[in-house]
């Protein structure tokens, strides 16, 4: 148990069993030391007839056998009834110290008996007069070692009385193991409380793998049950839980402020009243003796709610072990706040991060990047820069989950690494899917312009008025928007080092929109009345352009899902490509029909020129759509090969 931090917290009740054990150990030592003192006196009186025979006793009590033997063998009588022996003064000081330790242990469990014993010790020490170095009066040896009557006049009598008190306390607080915890003096109502906490602890304990920690102690202290868990190895890292009826008070200490905040966040589903995080100092605890303390109180509505809270506390502790180490590794790949968010997810989903660290941590991710995407993610580049924030966090969650599953199931580490690399590839494919979504958006804008021109021709056929200037203005606005989208797409393609085929599709879509915007501009300039013989094939040509835009959008959307191995998506993509080619053929036929009508007819120059220019602009757009289809086909075939 981390006694020093428990002392700092003032939660000494939980230390009582350990204090009793320390007091009993001090009893063993002081009795051996008193025997050594008596042996020294005998040797001083009879050097030839006395031999040191306390080797076994010294070893069992943890006392230096050689030093004690040297002390006894050097003992000699000197003037005025005293003895001289090497180390005698140190032996006397150790005896007083052992008795002090016994009194402290008794006082921890029985303050009244402890105070009474301390008063007796004070009287005994005041009766001991100062002695020259390594000398002791024979009368003083008697007062220390002889057992006097019932008045408690000797140190030996005091030691015997303290031993009796310690035995009584040890019986009252006998240790037993219950539900995996070391417990002392539990009442019947305490046991379900301990069981609730240990149920949560045991549910996630396996996620620490080979890391030490999570030892639990529980003891009844007056009206409260105290549960203490050591968590990991850091001296100042501990949680103490006091349960009084349905009120649970949590005291948590940590050398890492960020981890302390993380800890309190794990209980956001409970109405816990947390104190501020106080900065504390204590020599020997934390960096420069600094640690942080937070307390929280949860008043449960009933026993069921109380036990649910205790179970959650127990289940959460494993996620604090090596937390700061995991946070440092993750923030090499994503932002600091996102690293904590990933660890929070791992805790709430009971995945944890210890498996991730056990399989290599930073090296595990770096290896996946090196093997799966050596040309897409540069050395030292963060994943959120290469994949995007959400995708990077999602990938790292998978890394933590796969690592834990591999160790829990005893599976192949190589298989775990392969799964992680495959998931990284999938995330890069999702980047490509997002970029293809931009292409779909471009084709949607192309359709908006094509549909506007088709509407203009339909209104001409119906001899209804139409705002041609608005058509041209809207097309120009769409074209500018499409240019911005294409520029952003190229930047994203460069940043992600995406497949070159996506950039070709972006460029082709952009050029198609340029052709359609030009067609809308020309449409705003044609004469008010166009011969019906021209309007029919123009309507057919516009329909081919609209069909091409719709097929391009459908094909790009289907192609985005092909890497996931969906056969139906590849079939949809090929069907859309076929529609694009057919739309281009339909556009060619309509363009030739219009050209023939114009050149064979007797139209004025303005009508002939404007209609031919309009026709050629729309037909070029259908050609662009056909080129888009060929590029799309190459991409789909490449994805199917992989």
C-alpha cells in the first residue's frame, strides 16, 4: 500500500492493518534486542562462560546478526557498575524506537490505550540518566529488561502490554480475502459494497495485461467503509473511496493534471460533485514533490445506484495505468485534445490502451504507415493531416481495439498488424471516396447548367418568354463556384497524395462545365424566334447533355464504393459509363442534324451562326462527358484489380 500518500490524504483508517503488522514486527525486534542486551550483561560478568546464541532470532526479526554478536562479545564491566560494548548506545536507541513504533500502531486502532502507553514510556525515559558513549548502567539494563510487577515499572512490561493490545487489534481487524480484495473488519452490510467495486474492477482488470497494479484494500472505519486502490506504480497515484450509507466520496491523487481531469470525466453519466483540482506538495511524491488532488461526492438515490457508481469506478481504474504514456504516443499522430478523446473512447468502450502500448505503441502505427502507404503519408507527418481529423481518430480507435483483441484472444501479433495496415488502407480509400464526392458535386453543377439550357429550348418550343440573361448569369455563377471547388479539390488531392485518376476526373468535369457555361452564354444571344426545325434537334442535344451529367454523377458515386468490394457498385459504374458513351453518340447525331439543317436552309447569318455555336458548345460538353466515362472506367478497373 502507498502509505505516504494515504497519510497525506488523512485517510489513515485504511492503514490500520498495515500499522498493526508494523507494530507486531517492532515487537519481534524489541524482544530480540532486549535479549541481546541481557546477553551483553552476562558476557560482561562472565566472558569465558557466555556464548552468543541469538543468531536465529536476529535473522527472523531482520536484525544484523554479525553486529549483535560483535556487541555481545565486546561487552565488558567497567567502574561504577556499568558495561561498555561496541554499538551499545545504538542498540538502546533502537529499543526505544521499536517501542515508539508499537505505541503508534496501538494508537492508530485504540487512541486511549496508545496515549496511556506513551505516558508510561515518557516516565521510563525520564528515569534513564545520560551515559557516556557505548556504556550503560547495569541498573538501567534491569529497568529495560526485567519484568516488574503489575505497576508497569519496566520497559519489558510495557512491551508485553503493547503486544497484548496489538494482538487484540489484529484479531478485530484480521485480514481476509473477499471478492479479490484484502479486507479488514468488514460488517455484513459492507460486503455487497466491496463486491460492487470489485465486480467493476474485475470486468476490466484483464486490460492491464502484464502491468502491475490495481491491488485493493477495504476496511471498516467507524461509520464508514474505506476502499483503497493503488492503481499503478506511481507513488502519488491512488484512489480512496469512502462509503457512508448511500453517499460515496472519492478522493483521487495524480502527478499528471491532465490524467486527473480525464479521470473525473469518466463519470459524467453520474451526478458527482467534484472539487477543484488542488495542487499539493509532499517530499518524495511526484515530480518535485508535486501532485494533484480532487474529491468527488455522489449521493445515490438508492443502493442500486450507489453500487452502479462503485462498479463504474472499479471498471475505470485500469484505463489510468500508463495513460500519460499512451497520450504522448497518440499526440504524435493527432492533436492533443483528439488524443485524449481517443483514450476516452477506449475507456468508455472498455478497449483500453495497454494492449496498444504492449504491441509497440508508436512503432505499431509507424509500421502500418510504412508498409501500407509509403508514398501517401510522409515520414513524421501526422495522420490527421494525411487522412483528415475524423478519419485519423477513427483509425487510431481501430488500432487500440485490434491490439486489445489480439492480446485478449491470444491471437497472432502478425495478424493484428495486418488488420491495422488493412484498416489504414481502407481509410485512405475513404479519402479517395471523399474526393470522388467532390467530383459528384461537380457533375451536379454541370447538370444544373445543362438543365437550364434544356429549359430555355423547351420554352422556345412552347413560344413562352424566357429570361436568357438570367440563364447566362446563373451559368456564370455556377461556373465560378465550380472553379473554386476544382481548386480546393486539387489542393486536397495534393495534400493527401491521392490517386492521379481523381485529379483527371476533376479536370474533365471542370472543362465540361466550362463548355456548358459557354453554351448558356451563347443561348442568351440567339434570336428571339428560332425555327421549329432547329428546336427539335436542339432539345435532343440538350437531353443528351443532361443525361450525360446524370450518368457521370451516378458513375462517380458508384465508383467510390468499388474499393469496398461491392460488385453491384462496379456494375452500376459500368452501366453509367455505357450511358455516358451513348449520350455522346446521341449528341453527335443531334449536332450533325442541326448542322445539316442550317447549311441546307435559308437562315439569316445571326441565327445560323448562333445556333451552330450553341450546338457545338453543347456537343463538346457531351464529348467531355464521354472522356469522363473513359477515365472512370480505368479507375474502376484498377480498383477491381486490387
